């Protein structure tokens, strides 16, 4: 196993400490507000077989079971922090004792890499159901539909399914903002390539926020967790211990790291 402390960040660390001593470190802008949920039509539940009559009640996200707070949003429990969120109202189905129905939710953002699943709250966790997403012609919305087989609380759980389609937001390089920046990552050799893992670090100017990474500009054959987002603690520390990716020998990629305020790009490969 090889653990790498990125040399670039050693230089940034020295520079940043000097800046903080002289008192000229750049101030961060305020964090961006959570994304607003657009006005969406209510979910549609259509009987298919069995009980043809049942009751549906629409509920807003603030009334959902199984939620926790992240970045000023209520998000579903049971997912890595920052990975998943709700979109639109949910629906409570009662009186469906047998048969099947289709629950469809209006969603947005599929053209920008967002997708997800219809979720059923089973009392302890959100169960993701097999979901078909169909764009609506001449609209920025899509329909996400799943087959349901009984009573329960249903909601659409959205997350990024294609990071390459995400909009590119202009941000400064993190190295220009001052503060302490340290990053480290490990890799191990085997099965004809390198497995990269244990990525983490510190952005002292980004406490109690989020950090994401995305694998871009990669040679063919790189597989695994190519996008992830995690929270940072009160000191700006973060880690991606639950995530890894595999790269065949001779490959390379760019590790694109973002916070709400800035980004860093790192070229990594066999000789890193």
C-alpha cells in the first residue's frame, strides 16, 4: 500500500501559513443557499390491479419520516452525507390491501446528470424501488415511476447518476484563499492496476460544510466511486473512507475536488 501526501499541498500549506501570519488571508464568501425545489405537480398514483380504490395524501418534505438535516436541507437517512436529497412532495397511500399501482413523481435536472429512485419508508429505512425515468416532451421535467404493492409513505430520492453532465460553476482555486490545505490519498497494487482509497484532508476555511470529488479526464477502464460528497467537521477535516476506485496500470485521471467556495484539480497516475 502506498500513501501519498500530495506535494502541491505542502507548498500551499507553507504559503497559507505565511499568509495567515501576515493577516492577509482572503475571506470566504457566504455559503450558497440550498437549492430551491421548483413548483412541481403532485405525484400521481394509478391503480393497475387488485384494489382499485384507495386513499392518497400528499405531504411536504418537512412532514417526511426518516429525515436528517444536511447543509440546511432535510435529506433522507441511510445515505452518505450529501449524496441524496428529496425532490417534491411525497404521498401516503392507505387502503391498498392487494394488487399493484404505479406511483409517478415529477422531477427535474435529468439533463444535468440528476436521477434517483422512488423510495418507500418501511419504518426504519428508505427502500429504493425499481424506477423508470421518462423525459416529458417540450418540458424541463421528467416522470419517475415505480410499481407499488401496498400502503406506505413514498417519496422521490434524487442523487447524481452522471457527474459528467453537472453544470460547471466558476470558482477560484482553493490555494488562493489562504488557510491550511492538506490532502492525502492511498493506493494499493493488484489485479492489473491500482486501487485508490482513503482520500481525505483538511480545508481550514471550509468548516461544517461539504467537500466533493469527481474523477474526470480519465483513461479507459477506471471504475468505482467516481463521484462522492461528504461533510466537513468544525475544523474543516473530511474523509472519503467509504469510497474507492480502480485504475488499470498505465492509466491516469484528474481528481477534481470542490467545496462550496473553491476547487482543486490533481493529476494522478502510476507515477504519483
